[in-house]
C-alpha cells in the first residue's frame, strides 16, 4: 500500500476515551464558533486524514506560499488554501475555541495560533487565473469574512451524515478495503456527475492501464452549483458498481470534499487527497474540475490545462497521472473510443450535459442505451420527472363573489381527467381548520394567505397541483406565496369581476351585511383589495362561463408543459 502524502496519515479525530471526555469538558467552557458548510467539509477531511499532512487550518505563511508557488511554507506541494474564515474579532490568536456546526453541536477544538487577512482577489487570481465573481468560489470568498483563524484542530465528532453510511469510508477504512481486495496499484476516479457509458469506458481503460484496482471516488461534499444532487448520483454509482463492474477489482467510496472548481490546481489537489486514500494512480480527463465560463462567457482554463499541471507535479506528489482524451461513441461500430484514436471518417455520437437535461430529463424521455446504462437512465428519470408530472400552483385572487371557487371547481375535473393529483385549498374551507381562529385584520389575512402558500409549496414540491382560491387581497402576501412555491410554477389567476357585479350576486349575503355595517373590514367595501399587476391570467366572469375560463387555465398549463395537450 502506498504511504500517505507526507509519510503518515495525519488524523485529527480523537478516539473515545478519557482524553476525548476531557476535551469535550474543556470545549463547553470555550468561546463557541459556528463554522460554515465549506469549513465543515474541510474539517472532516482534516479529521480523517484526507488532507494529510495538514493538521489544521492554514496560517498566513502557508497561505501566501500556496497562492504564490502551490507549496506549503515547508516546501511541500499543496495547491489549494484550506482556511477557516471568521468575522473580525470573533477570535484572537492564543485562544482555544470550540468549533460548532450550524445546529450549535460541538465538532472540534481549535488552538488559534494566528488570525490573518485573506486576499480574495489574489486567491482567485492564483486558483482561477483571474478574479471574476461569475465563479461561485470567487463570489463566496469575496462576499465572506476577510479574516481567517489558523491553527491545529482536535476533532471530537465528525459531521453527521445519515445517508449512505456504508459507503462513507475514511482513508484508513479505504486502505483496509483496498488491501482486502489484494492491494497493489490502485487508480482513483474523481467525479461529481452521474456516470454514463463514457465514464465507465474511461475507468475500465484506466484500471487496465494501471494494472490494478479501481477506486470510484465521487465527491459528495460541495460540487458545482446546479449539479445532480448526490442522493441521485450515489444511487447511479451503486447500480453501476453492482451490475457492470468487476466486484473483485472495484471499490466505491464517497468523498465528503468541498470542491473549489479550480481546474488545474484542483486536479493536483485531488490526486494528493486520493494518495491519502491509498491510490497510486489518478485519472485526469479533459477539463477536470472545470468551472462554468466566466462573466465574458470565456472558459477559465484550456481543456488540457489540468492534465498538464497534474502531470508536471506527478513525480513530486508521488501519484501517477493517467490522462485521456474524450471518450466518444462510435456509432457504426457500437463501441467507445478515445477521441484521439478514432478511425478516419468515423461517425461519433455524444450527448452533452445540457442536452441530457433539456432534451431528455425535462421531457421525460429515457436516455438511450448506447449513452447510459438502463439502470442509470431509470434512476435519473425517477428523480427528474417530466414537467407534466412536476408540481404547479394555480392561485386565484379576487373579490368575494368574483368566481374563484366556482372556476376552481370547474378546473378540477379537467386536471383529474389528465391524471394529475390535485388539492383544492379554498379560502372558506381553510379558515375552518388550517386558519381557524384567524380574523380579518391585515396580520391575520396575511397569516392565512401565507399558510395556504406554505401548504401549496409542499404539495408542489411533491409533484401535486395546488389550486388555491382565497381573496388574498394584498400583493405582498401573494408575492411571498409565489416565492415559496417557486416563481416558475406559480400561475396567478385574477378573477376580474367588477365590485358592483360581485355585490349584485351576493351569494352569501355578505355585501348586504357589510353595507349595513354589521360586517366590518369587508374587502372592496371597507377593506382594501390590491389587484395583481402582472398575473399570468386575467379572467372576466361577465360573459365567459366557468368552464370556458377553466379551459383557458388548462391552455396556460399546457403551454407551460404542466399538462399534456
Ligand atoms: P469533475 O472533473 O468536475 O469532477 P466530471 O465528474 O464530469 O467532473 O469528470 C470526472 C473526470 O472524468 C474528469 O477527470 C473528467 O475530465 C473525466 N471525464 C468526464 N467525461 C469524460 C468523457 N466523456 N471522456 C473522458 N473523460 C471524461
Ligand atoms: P368567490 O370564490 O370568488 O368568492 P364564488 O365562486 O363563491 O366566488 O361565487 C361566484 C358566484 O358568481 C357564484 O354564485 C357563481 O354561480 C356566480 N357566477 C356567475 N357567472 C359566473 C362566472 N362566469 N364565473 C364564475 N362564477 C359566476
């Protein structure tokens, strides 16, 4: 088994026992410091030894040399800063502090040796080639606190992960499992995406080229914003490993790393981290850890820049870098090949990540079998239902008697007969249970409306159609509901019936009472109604029938893809 980077595994997690108890007792008396999501991922890697030889968060000397030369102060190659951002005056040098997670649970004790100022512009320039807040990491460090607390950490508890616990292996556990598979050379594969046939081909080829074991090592900490969530991804990895890889030669384990999306430098870092997990070889493909283009639409890096930088440091970091061109599908031969080894005139096929989303997942179309394994296609389709199976909210607003309930009732069967699951949240009925006890003051009205909005948002999140029919007289509260549900799935329908028509209908006798002064704060008479400024639909009820109006709503839902034509 290859030795860890720097010679030995630097684990900062304190095992249970007297020392652990003493430190926990001390921590209760220390100044608490809640750390963010990225710092928590970094702390976890420090705890388990994934960042060996680091024993804590970096100080100014390491930070400066990492930015300038990709080296720690002692000369060890290390391309990425690992720092703990803190608010000014939150901690002082010489102090010991307790590091807590967002729920105020104790994670670790840190010996603060130094507090220094980071330089977001210089850091972005070093990692990304330029400072551009179109890059999420640059935006994050520019907006975050400028100060960093540095010093060794002693970790009392790893951040809790209830998902896929069996696959979350520490470097020590990973090494044991690799040894149990026979040891020898190990090639690690990094990924933050669902694995398709091209990746499978790439990893198989790499395992053959290194003549050893394959460690499939996907990142489940922080990845690029907009990536497929890790719950879905890990299900695809499991399905593949169980059905299509050689179980005797393959290990799947999850890495709780917070990626920086720093391309070339990140590739070197990934290789170092994988050495700590027992890998001798590391795969770097095109555009490894590549960020989305910058604010000018230009890529931050050349596609082969990560390969070049990683290769240039391979000897010093002691990890062999396996680089490959893009793996593409040869249509006529029904096989995969590297793009730099294609037969002349070969017809190749590929589907880009954008096309996967736009042309397949969003349309409810299964990905073709040449592109992805059917097990994977099925999992992706499950978590990305087509739009006509996604949730949507139809929100009626208007005066009492404007026709909200009547139109909603006409709409319901149209949705049900198309196989949709529908919940009607009618103002009058909601006030009998969900909003029981609320009156008609502005506060109570807003509370009533946002409660309906909250329930609607949950229904929509679970793929249902929420039809809401309440006067909802205030613009601000309706806007809040739109926000809760998601603006792209909120269809506001203004029932535009003039006050005198509503009053002449007076189905519940409420207008008469309001005029007589026995019913106070009645919308339109003695309380305001703010008509929507940009509703998705305005429906008059003088002229069109309820069914005709309901059909117009159906047309809008079809046009937006929420119903099949
Ligand atoms: P990241 O590099 O950001 O982790 P991916 O999960 O997409 O993103 O890629 C993981 C690795 O696989 C990278 O080294 C990448 O260059 C390589 N890779 C991705 N797609 C292909 C492909 N079609 N052919 C060859 N290599 C690929
Ligand atoms: P709201 O829910 O907006 O308070 P309702 O639907 O309870 O209003 O009441 C509207 C009344 O107007 C019902 O009695 C309905 O029969 C009558 N009405 C007459 N024409 C229409 C129409 N085109 N659309 C909706 N309702 C209408």
